C-alpha cells in the first residue's frame, strides 16, 4: 500500500483557501483535513468541529505542555495548533493529510517533516484580497487592517512554498490543487513499493 503524504496549505485571509479545500475534499474523499484547535472567538457562520475546535487559552496551554500539538503558532493574538494524533492515524491508514497553517507553522513543519509538500494560495491581486476581506464583514475595520498587514507579510514569504495556486477562478484553482496531490503521488519515491509488488510473482 502507498503511504499517505502530508500537504500544507497556506494563504492570507481572503485568499479563498477554505473554499478551495471544501471543494477538494468533496472530490477526494481519501484526503483527511486536519482540524486545528484554536483560541480565537467563533465567527458568524463557523461551526464547532467543522474546520476548528474552539478551546480556551488555558486548555491550549495545557495541551501544549502535554506535547499534544505537531506545531502551533500565535496569529493575531490567538493560538492555533495542529493536533498530532489524528494525523498519525490517517497517515498509517494510507490517507493523504492536508494541514492548513500560517507561514510560520509551515516553516516549522518543513523542518520537522522534510517530505511535506507546501502549497500557497495566492489571490489574483492585492486589491481583490482587500475587497474580499472588507466584503466578508465578519471583522471590525481594525481587524481587517491587521489582517491586510499580515497578508502582505505572508505573500512576501510565498517563495518558501513548493507550489503556488492562484485563486482567480475557483474551479481552476481546485483543479490545480488536485493536480499537485496527484503529481506528488506519481513521484518515484512515493511509488517504490510498486516495483517490489510487481516483481513479487515474476
Ligand atoms: P483564521 O483566524 O483566519 O481562521 O486563521 C488565521 C491563520 O491561522 C490563517 O493563516 C490560518 O491558515 C492559520 N491556521 C489555521 N490553523 C492553524 C494551525 O493549526 N496552525 C497554524 N500555525 N496556523 C493555523
């Protein structure tokens, strides 16, 4: 059996990475999306356990001390962490795993797991990003400004990633994302097991 691979997806708020992921997960049911545990308040429309588990700062600190997270980061004054156990279980079962995290989390994961593939979701332009963030109306003006600054810093670090997927047309971006998953799977290093399997009864 081929073993699962880990993919990181990052991109600024408003890049549309959640929408792309949702569509990818509909098409690729064998992909496990890692649900992060975070300390920020729930936004309108968010559902506990769908993309995030919302926990208190105390709980987060306790879990951190117990080595519960694969990586974590503080972003806009809140903590975000990737739980380790579900990822290990899914990889062992042969599933691909997608971890959404910010640029710092991605850097930490690359160090920890040199084989991870990282994908940066890029907005078509900074103006489009600004429009999407303001139009979302889930944050105060001050929060939007803070996220725009963070977006600038993240885009400046997009060159740390293996792939860039531009989210202008959603269906094309989804197709590009799936192509990355597929092409990585076809690499020799991920298919070496096949050689032995075919030769087994030769
Ligand atoms: P938001 O509050 O907009 O949902 O997320 C803020 C940032 O945190 C985004 O860049 C998102 O990708 C990132 N993020 C989400 N989950 C995690 C995580 O588990 N670890 C890290 N390092 N970043 C995360």
